[in-house]
C-alpha cells in the first residue's frame, strides 16, 4: 500500500499501547493452551 500522507494521533501513549499488546498476546497464548487442553480431553 502506498503511503500518501502521515497523521499524528494526539495524546497517543505508545509505551502503554505496546504494553497492552504484550499482555493481550500472553493472554492469547493462555487461551490457546486452554482450548487445546479442552479439545484433547474431549
């Protein structure tokens, strides 16, 4: 995709955004493990 312009989001907390992303990624791994366990148990 061609970049045509840049915009800036005011009051954007990049560090908080990245920390939240890491937490969500870890939660996703836990949910995947739980789903796999449930599927294996039948």
